[in-house]
């Protein structure tokens, strides 16, 4: 049975970014937060922690790595039993700390726009610079392997891989990941794979963990995971950095102890419950998201035929192409101002996002329909 979103009055009482930042007459469909009720195992675990006053520092002996390894084995067939796992506050922080270990000031780091906006800032935060190798737009957007080869051979030292790719919701194929690992090994490049959306891979689609794609990937790569997107617990602050090869494991061991101490205690407790007991809730959420993807397609066909999108294979984010409507490079601003629907700006994902906007589908069908009808009324003048 698919999950139902919380009632609108409950949603409007939330104080997180999605529901607190916009005026009440705006439908918020921008930041990646879900409108669904918190999973019961997470709710129970957090209440129990409060009851026992379990609000101190994170222990080095917590059960999160064990729960994560069991989850990856069940969900993706990935045996991460020998992996080194270190927690930190969130995925972006994990990426920056890894970059500080594997790059020197001024080194170049490759990203593949259109991509998660913080990717443009994480390399500079670590003292490196960004090199863009945009996705190839045909065939459902794929990695530009020739472009990566050229960037790697020109001296790039690291590659920030987004898998599944945000904003497109595309898990990269095993064949692509094998090719990436081969190129990285040939040129001495470290691959850091952001896999935060992996648990949200939809039924009928396949997610391949980078570190499980090939022996070369195990040796030259890191993965950064979190339960935050899949179970809507971003505010609790917990992510994990994963390494299997000798050199990547050494990089995790060299990190200052403060990196792990930044992890939220409630984040560890909630993430452990999510990976251990949260799959039934996750499957219900994925069923609801898949239904909303079908609904969005129907609503666009009926009311906004000029707007197109590639249905995501992972996640609840739709990358909408508004270029045919002539609303300029930033349709999200026009839509927010005139239709009172808040989407994520396509331009924030890179120059390739001109004319695009990203829509959050983890909501009720009724809210999704109202949002599309508001935008359609704007298009019809």
C-alpha cells in the first residue's frame, strides 16, 4: 500500500525549510524534503532515545555501520562487509573532507552538470577548482566518457560522481561505472560517488554502487551515503563515508577525529533504525512516488503539453523542460511569482539548466495536481 502524505495543516505547522520558507499561498515543491509522515521505526527509536536521555556525543561503537552493511546486501546485493565506514554530519561535508585528503590546493575536480548545486562549491571549499564535463543530453543523459578521459588526462585529480544523478534521477549503469573506474585508474584520479538517492531507486530500475561495480572502482573510489533523503531525516545530520581499497581506507583513517564527532547522535539513531527496520516504509513511499510520476505525465499531457521531462528512475525529483513556453532561462522565478508554485531553479544546476526547473514529487496527488493546474493557467494566460 502506498504512503499517504500528511494533511496540509500538519505540513504547514512544520518549521523545516520546505514548509517554513515560503508564504502560505505558495505551494513548495523545491527543496528535497518529503511530505510523508516519519517512518514508525524511526519515530519509535527517537522517542526511546529522548526517554532515556540519550542525547550525548556519538559513540565510535554505534550500530550504524552494521545496519548499513546489512541494508546494502539486501537491497543491492553489495557485500560491504570489509568496507571502512566513517560518519560525519552530511554528504556534502563528507565529500569536502575526502577531497581534503586526496587533492592539493589548486587541484582540479571534475563535475558533470546539470548536477546538484553544492557540487559547484564543494571543491573550492576544499581548496580545489572545478572542471565541468556536462552530461551528454541524448540517450536519457549519460556520462561523457570521452570528455572525462580528456579532463582526467589534462590533470584533474578527482571526480565527483552523482549516482543516482540529481536532478535527473538517473542511476548510472554498471558498464558506465566500470568505464569510469578504468579511466580513473589510468590517469590516477580518485572517484567520490555521492549515492544519497540510491535507496530511492524505483521499482523496475537498478542501482549499482560505484564500489561494487569493479575491482578498480574498489581501489580508486569512495562512496558517501545517507538515510537522510530516503527517510526524510536530513535535519538530524548523519552521513557515512565508505571505502574499500587500501589507499581510500587510509584516507579515512587519516581524517581528524572531529569529522566523525560532527555526526548528530539523533542522526545515528534514526539512520540505524531506517537501514535496519525502515524498508517497508521506504517501499510504500516509493510506490507513492511512482504513482505521482505517472500522474505528472498525465497532467502535463492534458494541461501542459509544451513541458517535457524524463521520468526519474530514482528519487522523487522531476527535471522539467519549460523551454517551449518561452519563459526564459529562469522559468522557476516566473512560476513562483505568477503561479505561486515554488520549484528549484534550473540555472542553479549549471548553465545546462537554462529553461529548466526541478519539481519535488514527494507530496500528495492533490497537491501535485493543484501545482500543475496553477502553472497551466499561467501558460494559458
